[in-house]
C-alpha cells in the first residue's frame, strides 16, 4: 500500500516566495543546490522552486521542504524525486482528496499539519524520509497574475535557508511586449555588501535579474554567519503605456486585454471617513489611526469634499455635512482627529448609515454627477451596540447606498469578522482590506488611501465581438496607478481582427476607446510560454468566481463553485476547492495542509511578513491508531505576571460543549467548571462555581442563577449586588462584569460578544495565600524568569526551562478586549496533566 499526502496549498497579496529550511548540515543534511526561477511574461508569473538535499548520515533521516508562497498564487505542480523515481502531485476535488486522506488516517498513517495565514505569504511544508547517503529533489511550481498597484508591479522573493548553500541562485526573467519603462531592485539582500552580487541586464522589452552569492559570501554577510542568507529581494517595474490606451494579446484561441490609460484628468472625490473609536481600539491602534488620518488629510485634493465620523456606541461628526478641502477646513479637521480617543462599544450600523446620509445631503445640495462618492470604514471589532445582527447591517447598508456610492471596509487586526466586512464592501462596489496590527499600520492605512486617491474613470465597460466566457468586463471605477485586465475565449473562428470597445465617464466627459489585435498573434511566441493566455484566463476566472461566491444564494453558489472547481482540476490549480494528493515512498506518513481563509487566521492571532508558524494538531492514540481531533476550540489563555512587561499566554485546545475544571481548590472547597462555547468557538457558554458549604452560582450568557440550599435566585446581566455575611459569598454586577468573591478568592466573569454570538470569559483576580489549586486556570497561575530573549525565548517556569515565542493575545480579562504582548509557551510545560483529566461529566 502506497501512503498518500494531501496538500491544500496556500495563497499572497504580492508576488513572492519565502524559502525556509529547518534542516542543518551539521545534522548530516546538506542542501547542496537551491534555485528559485521566476518567469514573468506579460504580468503573468510562473515560479519554480527547486531544492536538492543530500542525507550525509549513516542512517535514514526525515528531510523537510518548507516554503512560503503568495496568497494570490495557485500552486500547479509539486514533485519529489528520490533514487530516480518521481512522486508527482495530482490535483483533485477537496472532498475526494480528503476521503483518501481519511482512509489513510484510519490506517494510522496520519500526521496532521496546519499552516498559518501570513500578511502577504502563506506556508507549504512537507517532508520525506531519505535513506543514508541518498538524495531528494523537491520541486514546487506556482502561478499568479501580478497586480498593478500605485503605478508598479511587484515581485518579492525572500530567501531564508538555515545553512549556506553551495549552489544558490535566484533568477527572474521579465518579458513585456509593451516595453519595460523602469525596473528597480530593493530589499535586504541588495542593501548591504551583497548588493554587488546582483546582476541586472535589460533591453527595451526584456530584463533579467540574477542573485547568486557564493557559499563564502553567504557566510560573511551581516547576520548570515550561522544560518546563511536571511533577506528579501524585491523587484518593481512598470511597462510603457501606448497611446492606444491598452494592449491586446491573442494566442491559441484566447485573448487578454490590459487597459491602463494615464493621460486623463482627475475626477473630484467626495469621501467620508468612518473611524471606530471603541474601547478595543485602545493603545497603539488609535494612535496609529490618528497619525494615518493626519497624513491622509494632507493628501486630499482641493477639488475634493470630505467628512469625518468617529463612532463607538454613539456617533460623533466633525461637521454635519461634507465640506470642501480648503486649507482652513483641513486644519480644523486635524484638530478633530487629534482629539479622537478610545471608549465605549461599537455601533457600525448607525455610523455607516450616517455616512450615507452625509453623501445624500451633498448630492441634494449640488451636482455630484461628475465626481465619485466613497465611504471608508475602519473598524477593529464586531458590532456590539445598536443593530448587531450582521445580516441586518448588510441589508441596511446595501439599501441605503443603492449602488450610488462605493464602500471600502478596512478591518484592523484579527478580532474583526472579515467575511462580514468583505461581503458588505462587495455588495456596495468596494473591497475589503485587512490592516495588520504591526508597527507600520499607519502606513498601511495611508497606502490604501493612495490607491483610491486619484479616480480617472467611472462606469468602465469593455465589450468585444466574437468572444465568449469573458472574465469581469464592467468596473465601477478606474484609479490612477492600477490596471484593468480582461481575458476570454475567441468563439468566432472566422474572425480576422479582434476589437475591444471601452466606454466610460471621465471628468465632465463620456469617453470611448478602441483597441484591436489580429486574431492569432504569432509574434507572441517569442515572448511567452505556451498556453500562457489560456492559463491566465483560467486563473482570473477562478479568482473572480470565488470572489463572487460571497454575494450569491445557495443554489447560485453551488453552480458557481462547480464551475470554479472544474477549471481548478482541469488546470491543476490548488484553490480553496481542491487539494493536491502526493504519493510518497511506502511506509511514509500521510499529511494534510489546510488552506485558511483571509477571515481569521488558524491557531494564530497574528502573523507577519517575516514570521510564519506551523502548528501540529494533537493526535490522540486509540486502539485504531492516531485519530484527528474534531470539533475543537482553541483558547489562548492570558496570565498576568507581576514584574514583567510581557504576560504569559497558553494555547489550549478543548472540545466543543465539553466541561472542564477551571479551578479546583480542595483546601477552600471551591470548584469552578466551564462548558466550552460551541457557537462563538471561543470562551465558555456556561460557568458554574460550586461549594458544598454554600451551594452554587451558575452563569450563562443570559442569566445568573444562585442556589443556596432550597433557595434559588435568578439575576440578569444588569447591575446588581448580593452578599451573604454567613458564608462570605458576594456577587456584584457592573458594566458586563460579574465579580464573585468567596472568602479570599475573587473571580471576574466577563460577557463578551463577537457579533452574532456571546461568550463568557473567567478571570481569577485573587487567590488565598499558599493555594495549590488545580484546573486550567489554577495551574496557569505561575511566575517565570527570562533566561534567554533572542534569537528565541527561553523561560524558567517551575524550575524548568521552557521554549517561548513572542506573540500577541486578546486580553479577554479586560472588558475592552485590548491586544497585548505575551510569551507563548506550551501549555503542557505548565499544566503537567492531560486535559482529559480535567473534564467533568456535567456542569
């Protein structure tokens, strides 16, 4: 029986490849050749990563292949070559591939891996066991269409081997029939003495970039002494823009049309900024937002009108209506921005509707036909005030806007419901974008505004004769520095010349363009690889079908998914609908990599460009062999620690609807049990505090029930207080926090909401001196000492040295849910027992 590996690959917002190796030559493993070759042909990039590895040891070893690839890319090929035999991957429907994986799991051949979403990259990782003194070649191919942004295309390649490589080479070839207007290289690899290693050759329509440092050069660069290269190579370029406004390319029955006019007057803009200032924006988020808004106000054109709204559970308008962007108005707006502070809850519904009303008022008071009106919403959380049902908010906003304005939704961090924002933006002629909570968040905000700062055309429609199966051909707006791309199939076999007609509105004008090309452009053969336009058409079609899925009903969605699935399988694209099955040598374990959505990262609150994580799913042994964990909830528990700026945090994976001992203190006769929330998939849906001496307090998301002997009392989540001097029990409810005190133990139970679902979070605030309580919360009440901070963290906890990594966590112990820095450590190093030992039968 030949085991299988099922790989669901991951996809990035700029073209890039990060190469990481976690195998070392001093372990008897030598990466003797490492090549990255990227062919960019008329914006369509095909990248091949080839790693050749030798096992120098006298015994078999597991060798890893670990790369990070662009979110926007589709993997189209993967293979391993061992002892002359090639093991190829085959793309199949995800359900079919999963069935094969599950069968392998039942045979006890599973080693499940999950890859985390990053900011611009996602991760692919696999491994294979190689015999002593043998070699393996890994080869991965992926494809993507480079997107023009702010007047340039970007190709980013990161290299991070963990050893110097004898034969290391990055080569990028770019061919553009329109001609290359400019090309530049940037990044860490070309910012030090390795800059002289980079070789660039360029003609009118071709360019080659080579980076091939010797092994000695890899060992001598700053920071490379121990682990070899660690840096990025960024290639930026643009093409010439002919007077015909566009470029037609036709080959083998398919065409692509690139359209990016430049010599057009700027269209005035009416923009309303809608800024979340709720309590969750506390700290660096609100500071970065203020800084970004101040700089954006400096970039608003005098032709524009603008308005400012900040909101929490109330609405705060700088002015009741939009005003011209005069120097005086801009300076007054800056004063308003400087006073924005975080507080309160989150009323997204009323804030956006107020922005729409301001645009309506402007349209009623003056002619806005020759301008563009947009709303830019920035929020970091789910609605918690006013209308909180997500479907209702989307329906209200869609009805109010009525396809007259564009809504752009910026989700700050990972506590937002990104799918909610994405759907609301797409329903209203806009897009959603995540703002990553990093040090450059203000630059991310400014960068987004720059993309929409200069509209040139409105209501752009492209039409063609004798074609079928077009990709998107209608666009609400065209902004300076971007590019419209349309592809399709030629259905008229007698067509000699393919003509495209573009109609649009520019400033004070209706415009029409025409581009044309001969039906079969044989000159393209010298520029592009075979089937390039056909594969570009398939890539773009699948991408757009998956984006449309968000807006459709169930029956329409099924038809669309089938179309996208059929194309994905036909062209061997690994997409959210497919997986790649790879056979491996007999005796190897099977693996599965899940493609996460942009919505919420799996197992991680946050990921950065330069740091990605892979999490091993626990495999619980049974008589039938290892089984995958199902219906689990990941809790990141934050433990405040005195004397340290970084708190401790632990990732605990618990089963849905299971009951766990949170605190079990036999010396004080106190037991706290929590039932995991299966709806919100975070926190608890019920918490019970029990004592033989006085009874129990049972808390859920709607009520609090106190039982003392034969007496039951019910309380709601409204302010109240209760105390019993005889047994030392007191309850106090204030601002969504229930404080329970029993003797010298004090615990807060907080009620949180993630939009449609509510959940509870317990926080131990005080413990009796010398208490040795068990339970998930009891055993995490520990102190630590930092033994090593860089390059990796090592903490001393309970007389043991424990590996740690710097992470962030949402502090659910605080009603405002701020994000804080913490040391993430394995919970097993502190808990000391299996979670199964902390389960209880009933709450």
